[in-house]
């Protein structure tokens, strides 16, 4: 099947099998390997991309379903002025270790912060959103701090600090 995908501002015409996932089209056909594949069942979130501004698991979406949509991958997160505030915050807050899940978290949070700019003011909601993606290395504390820092930066409030509960938590 022919499909036209708009990815990170560029238009691509692809001939794909009807069963080709968006993740496979992005990785194998467009070379956008920042979209990582973990479970391929929509559980881990490492393949999260934005489709029309909404975070979706690209392993669960067929490439033909995404035709005509605006798709943004981690490769398109940085702007002409440099890294996205989320990317800067992840580095500043040591919110990654192996990096495998990081692209999915970045895209999940990019979509969430676009919809909820004050997300860092609601710890329960932030934890709920972050719990939808899995990380086996970080313990989530750095990711929560990075989300809060990026939210403040995107609002123009400067770098914010998140106060972790004593002992921290996994999610």
C-alpha cells in the first residue's frame, strides 16, 4: 500500500505492507532509529511518538493509519535553536542511564506538557503519566525532576525543583 507520512516536517511516500507498524516504517524505511522497540505490545512505551500532537505507541499503529497525520519523533524534538527543554532537563537531572527508554519518555512528556503546561504542579498526575512508560535503570526520580524542570522552562519560569518523597519511589 502507498502511504504518505509527514514526519518531523518532511513528507515521505512509502510503499508498505498493510501490516507494517508505524515503528517499523520509521525505523526501517526512514532510518529514524531513535524510536526504539522494546516489547512490541504497547506496554513499555519506548516507541512513543507524537501523532497530531498526541503521544501514541508506534508499535500499535499501522503505518497506513498514520497517513496524513503530523508525526514527530525524538529526532524532530530539538529545534533550530538547539535541544528541546526536555532534552536539556534530562541531561541536567541525570534522567537517563542506558538511554533505551529515553526517547519514549521524551516524546510522552512533550505531548503531555503541550496539553498540560502546569503538569509539574500536580505530582499525582505526573506520576500517573510517567507510569505509562517503563524504565529499568533510573528509578524515575530523575525523570520526574526533568519533567518539572522542562515544564518550568517551557512556561518561562526557569528551572524548577521537584521535592522527592523520602526514599523516592519507582513511580
